[in-house]
C-alpha cells in the first residue's frame, strides 16, 4: 500500500523555550519523572473523533504550573519506579487509612510484557462508548505525569491532580512514618489514582500494572477481569529469566472467581497462567480459541478488522493504529469488555456492534507507530525490548512503503539492546545511535559498540545528542533522489520517543 499520510500538522511549541533549558531542568528530576514536555499533536490519518486528549501540554496558568512542578519535585524525592522493595504492605496500609477507595468501583486489571497501555486505552474507549464513566491508570507517561491518571478518556486536570496529591499527602506521611521504607513514587501515584477514581466517582477502573503483578502496587484491587497481554523477557532481574517465571509473577493479579482474558502466550507462560486459574476457580478465555482476530486488512490510517469475541463476530471495525499486534490487542480488549459485562459466561449475546465500531474508531495510542512528521515521514515507537521491536518492525514494514528506513535508537541501561537492535536490523538501512536526557540512558558509545556488531560499521552513525541524531537521520533519508520514499523510525525507550516529540514539534 502507499505510505499513510498524516491528516494534520503538529502545533508549534512556545518559541521562547529551548530544548537545552528543558533538558537541563528535567535532568534535575528523578529519571522516572524525566518526561518530555512536548507540545506536538498526534499526527496520523484519522477517520473519527479522537479519544480525549492523548498527551496534555503543561498547564497554561503559571500558578498551576508552579504547583504541579512542586508536586512533581516532591514525588521525585521518593524511590523511582526502578527501585523496588517487593511488597504490597505500604500501598495496603495507605489504602487502609484512606478508607479503601479501590473497593468503591469494579476494576479490570491488566498485566503482560507488551501492549498493556494500548489495550488499556482500547478497553477504556469501549467502556466509555457504552456510557460507563471510566478511570484509567497506566504507565509510563510520554509527555506529562497527569497522563497516568485519566477520567472519561482524558488525562486528569492538573488542578485535580494537585488537589488529589494534597488530599492524600497527610495519609502518605502517616504511612511513611509507620513503615520501614517510605512509599515510592509509583505507590503514591497509585494511591492518587485510586482516590481520584473513588472521588469522581467512576463506574469502572482500568488499571495497568507497573511491573509484574503479585507485589505490584496496583495489586490491592480485586478485579473481576484480569487481562494478560503477551509475555516475553523483560525486567528479568526482577521478574525471572524465563517466560514461565515471569508469568508466575504476573499471575498474581488473577483473583478468586475472576475471568482471565489470555492473549497468545509462549506455551510455558500459558501453562503457568492456566494453573493459577484452576487454583482460584477463575474462568479463562484464550486468544485463538474463545476469541481472536478473524481477519484484518491494511487500510489508509490503520486497519480493518473482523474480531471474534466471546459473544460472536464483529466485522467492519476500523482501528486507526498500525500493526498486527494492535489487532490482537483489540481482540483482547473486546473480550475483556465482554467478560466485564458477563457475556460468554453468564449471557449468550453480543455487544452492540455499532457501538463497538465507534469505540475502536476513537482509539489513540501515542508513541506506538505514531507519525509525527512528513517529508520525510518520521514515526515514533516506544519499543524497548526484543518482542516490542519485532512487533514494531513488522508493523512499519506492513503499513508503510518506505524505499529506505533510517533508525534512531536511544535505549535505557539494563535492557536487552542487542535483541532490540537485532529486531530492527532487517528493516534499517542505517541506524543512528544516540541517548536521551535520562540518567538511566545507555551511553551512546556503548550502544554503538553493540550496534556495530549487529549492523556493521558502515551502517552505524553515532550522535550522542538526540537533536543531532534526528537531524542526521532526516538528512540520510533525504540525501539521494532515489530514496525519495525514505523514512525515519525513532525508538528504544519512552523517554527517547518523548524527547523526539519535543524536538520535532519545534521544526
């Protein structure tokens, strides 16, 4: 097919700011708060109204912005998301003193290695289309910390975010004083999400785990539906070195009598999940058996799907996202919502197909094969592990007709960067290795050494600054007339994608 064309131009950022100033400010913060405050608008072919505001800007009001930065700084003083003491004791204590807000509404809990956030966004869109008030908690964020907590499809207002933090702060300090370790950054944010959902109030919460499942801070809910997206190797130092070991940790979100929506899995991971389901009398729906993707066709701006749910088939579904992996995420999301409504187990019926179509039409998933520039086309994808890399590589190859593709890769320390680079080796004509502003960023020269082993010297260029790396990649894509259809893919981490969004928003 021909190259998809974006339907809009991204907004220009405030010209008085500079990238250097923002990076300098962000590097003073916890690496998990090193968000990129980009002001760009999602660029992609769009066939329906967007699902809320996907990536909010900084508050326009200076006082609100100052107050939000103060909250961010206080959160930055706590353990970041990569420093863990595997226990739910602290978050359970916080929930206790807050009056157990997480029990004020039913929940859908999502774990897995890849696809969690996209699946959560799809579930949220479906529930909202059926006129339920939703709360969504996902991580990490691309642009603003407020993205993590959404109400009715929109990131929580900065004012409400600040108010929620101030409301629970005395209770957080009370728990801090009683525990061997203070509540972490992620634990406080989780407490804020659960409190905000109860205060709204929401009809249902869609909750993505931060890491693992059993001891993840989100795992103080008793979700009636547990969703397990594809499991692969990531965070092996914390979760285990095999898919089965990782599945054992993630199975901790499956509760008594729940329904488990199980995406396609490695056999050993599936066996672990099925065993857990038997132990707690949970009902299991497996992709490829009880539900799945019947057919998919590539379309301009996305793909056209027929999905088989727990209650029947749904055809003519346009999903404005690229890649087979997103079609599978859609099937999982549909089955999860059917299970939430009792379809398949308690009721032999289908959801309203027109409502389902409308919901999927509205889905956004920023930083997931997201087009942010044309001439040449620049695509962002937050793949950060080999499985994510393979999905992104397959998706971009299928949806775009690039004559040559240049990669820009900036990764984090501790990741399987060789596996990630190997996933992209068949599709990158050349790769520009770089690093983002996070203290957790892998050194560009160290990444280059691995890249040379994968691609060879002649296909690797090193540009430690991301702005230089983007410029170099765009130049490579434009330099020869015969490569007029060349493109650029920026990938490697969420932070790299966020910073690229900022830089490209200024072009």
